């Protein structure tokens, strides 16, 4: 297990010091949700600096705010810590589930497969709900498996389901339900059914789910009103389930998610596919391991079907079911190697991990995206703008607000015009030139370009500071 923790730590540090990418993958908005809690105390319903309602339930933002208490405020460490720790927790769940099935080596290999895969490489440096949702859904799947076998109270499944729902909605519980297709295909002869205990666990768990999830939603609705329902249920839940932003309908790209999995989970997807076939082949053996493999295979394949039918498709959506594929791939790798080669694999693992992590570092060093260059520029600008200067944000500059530790709703052109016309010094942060042109239509007073920042490989400024003063205060240094 120590080698797994070291692998995770190496991967996390490598990605953390690989540069910032706050402006990629829509990470600015979750950062603003956390900042809305820290700055404005909005724990129930958060907004971003555009004034838009949060798109997901608040558990990720809550944990990000809690992490910020230990790091002196929201910064890159606290922002990415939730996702990074979720990856570690998931890897350990894979390891312990393998050991619980009597195959500790398979658990270790499955955990290593997960850590040295595209999803984990991304999630340890991703300020989104994906990592947290992954660990909670996978944990609830394992809890459901153990509860069905009579080894765990169903109450804990509902607790974990409530937490996953508070992270990204009820889809996690639906994904776990797919695992129970295994009950029609296989049977565990060691199952210890207890109907009374099952009924009590379900009743207590459903009550907990209703109180926690329903309680939050009701309280948030009282604070935010209809915009909460319109965004979280109307746009995010129903909207994404029925139509994509480009107008694609249900099932219109059913082939895409399987191709995502096969290509972006390489080379491990090859072993996972072999494991799926073997799970179905051995489904009648009536052993605990055979049923668990069938359950995990059904959980994964049902989830893949759901994501394939959805018109809103990204590989990231598959992250909650990837741990099942990783564990099954680990079991298949161990089976293929055989007992004689396992000691050699364990001895070679540090070299394998080092080689793959080196490849990750080389890839990100040679493939710096436009969003990463802009993220670095905004981070530099935040340091160069004097700390005592209060900025007025004329359009969406969430990344700059993140690095400056602020959370302000950006102002309309009319509001900025009124501020510039006052006697007080006003410094306006502008991302788009057309925004400044709108401001100049209603403000004809003195205006100066105080500073601008142009990203590498681009010709136009990405961030410009305008003011009714000629420069920053005398202490300003760029």
C-alpha cells in the first residue's frame, strides 16, 4: 500500500508544479463557488462572478472551503486538494476491495492501473466535482455490494448516495443500481440475507437521504428561489439528459463513449474488456469473487450505456465507473501473469511507475495549451497588480479573481461609466476589447490604459487595466 501512496504523491506533486490550468475545463466557476462561500458566506447556494447560479450541488464547494481554512485561504493547494485526495481514496478502495475478495495483489495492480491512467492524471489537478463524485459513487457501489451480501447495513449505502447526490445529482445512485443486473446473471452462494435488517437499513437510509438532500435543497430554494431549480434541475439534470448544447438528441452519438473508454483508458482498457468477458464467462461459479466481478462488470457496462445514450458526452462523465474497470483490469493482469511472475511484477513496479510518470511530465511540458498559457498570464498579472488596488471587473475574469482572492460580480457598462466619472481612482479590469468599447460609449472622460498582458503565442491582450488615473499608485511595480 505504501507504494500506492508514493505513486499518488508523486503524481500529485508532478501535476501541481506542472503549471496552472485554472482557465481550462471550466474550473473557474467551481473556484468562484468556493470563493462565494469564503467571501460572502453563501453556503447554501453559490454564484460565480458572472452572477450565474451554481450548476452543481454544493458538497465540492463546501469541502474546498474547508480545505481553504487549513491553507490560509483559497489557493491552488486547497483548490486541487479535494480532487487529489478523492483519487487517493478511490485507489485505496480498489486496493481494499481486491484484498477483501482474497486477491491483494490484484487490488494493488488495480489501484496502480487507476493511478497511472488518464482519469487520475487529470483529476489530481482538476478543480471540478469529477474526482469527489467518482470516489463517492464507487464507495456506494461497494457498499451496495456488501449490503446485498449481508455483510454491511444498507444504511451506509444511502449515506454515501446522499453525499454523491450533494456532489453531482442523483445519477450516481442510478449507476449503482445497474450493478444489480448481476443478480439475474450470477449468484453468490455465500450471501447472508436478513430481511429484517435489510428493511430497517433501507428505511433509516432513505430517511437520512431525504433529510440531508431534501433539507439542503429546500433551504437553498428559500434563499435562491426559482433560479436554483432552473439551473440545477432544468438545465443541468433534465437539459443535459435530453439534448446537448449543439442540439444532439438522446442516443445520437451512442458510439462515442465506448470509443472514449477504449482509447483514453489505454492500455488498461484492453485488460478491462478481457475481464468483462471473463466475468460473464464465469458467472455461474457461485463464488463470492465471481459474483463481485459480475456486479462490477454490470455496474460499469450499465453506466457506459447510460453515458452513451446521453446527448451530453465527455469522457469525464465516465470517471465514476472507471474504478470498477481498473479493479477488473488488475484482476485480469494478475491472472494472465500467473503466480510465478507476480514477484517480478512487484519488483518492476517502481520502474514502471517512474517511466509512466516521466511520460506524463514530458507530455505536459511539450503540450502547453492556450488555456494554460492564459492561466499563467493571469497568475502573473495578479502578482504584478498592487495588492492595495481594488479592481472593478467589467467582464468575466474569474481566474484573476481567484488569484487575487476576491469574489465580485462583474459590473455592467453603465455601472463602470458611473464609477469612472466619480472623483475616486477606479481601475477597470477588461478581458474583451468590445467590453471597453461599450464603456466608452457612455463615458467620455479621461481614460488611460494602465497595464496590459499578452499571452505567449498570441498578438492581442488578454487582460487590460483601464483607469481614470494615468497609472497605478506610486508604489506600483510591474
